[in-house]
C-alpha cells in the first residue's frame, strides 16, 4: 500500500509563493507519474499538474507559467512550486498516483491566498 503525505500549505498574500511537498511511503517515482489536484470550496476537484516517470511535465492552463512540478526520486518526493499566487488559487491541494489502476490520494494541504 502507498501512502502520500502533503505538506507546505498555508496563508500567503496575493503575488506570494509557496512550495508544496508530497512524500510517498515507498519508492514509486521511478515508474509512476505523479499528479497534483486541487479542490476549492463548493467546487469539484480539478487537475493542476502532472510529472511523468521520465520527468515530462504538463499543466492546467490556469497555472501554466506560475506553477512548477518536480520530483526527487532519492527522497520519494514530488513538489509543486507555486509563484504569483492569486486568490483563485485558494484550495486544498492533493497529490495522487495511480498503481494497478487504483488511485492513491494524500490527505491534502490547505492553501489560502488572501490579503
């Protein structure tokens, strides 16, 4: 079984930055893509970014140019660097991986962008 634990959320002013981390309980990064999603109050969970096992990245249009996803296999960790944050980025952020067709989610970390 895989456990994913997110951290790094918090309260930040518009235009600020945060870096989220997601640590996996066992080594999966060498073969699995990793995803970041977010869910704002009253809204559906939405995809934010993907990093493949080979390091290829893809982003939602709403965060392209502001967010960067990366991974460190030695630390079993995937990161989401978030710059130029906007109030509409406020949400609970989740990391996810898929193993044998099953989605594994972390518990989420709250990001609040407000002055």
